[in-house]
C-alpha cells in the first residue's frame, strides 16, 4: 500500500511539474496545482492576462433571489479552458464557497486569500439541481 501511495504521489508531482493545472480525481473532485493558486492569489489579473494558459474568463452575472444576490451565474465557459477542467459549465450558478455565500467579486478574492490549504467546497446550481464540487490543493 505504501508503494502504491508513493507511486500516486510521484505521478501527482509529475503532473504538477508538467504544468497540469487541474486533475479530476473523482466524481466532482479535482486536484488543483498549489503553484497555480499561489500565482493567482498574488496576482488575480493573471487569469485575464494569460488566456493562452487558462482560457478566456467566463462572464459572471449576479443572480437575484428575493432582492438580494443569491449567487453568480457563469456564462461563456469554453470547453478547453481551466474553468471547464474545474468541472464548471456555462449556466452554472455559484451559490457558496465552503458554506459562505458570495456577494461580490471582492468577497470571492478575500476567500481565495484566506484559503490555507484545506479543500474548497463549491456549491453550484446546474439546471435547477444543486451540486457540490470539491477542490484539493496539491
């Protein structure tokens, strides 16, 4: 078992070293490159600047529920982008991150800044169904 775990770790490290940003490791569970998260945390505009690497940023549209923002809908998620690799699709509405409702882009960035290595749980609404996506930092 230890050898299998070591082989998996080596494979994951090789994937990270090869520049693989996201790896699907289970149903709705993804490993995300720690290096990539750090790069974006230090310079959020990196996602806009480096579209060759990440793909074009999706448009984000607030969704109102009872006069308040109830989430953010993603539009224009391209199939070969990092956003699609993260399991996101056009039309998905992000409801919360780790149980915290997102009320604006500044709050989303504050959550990224506060991220300290534990899994990120993204609750979305896709075609009327709630779905949970889990992201592990590796």
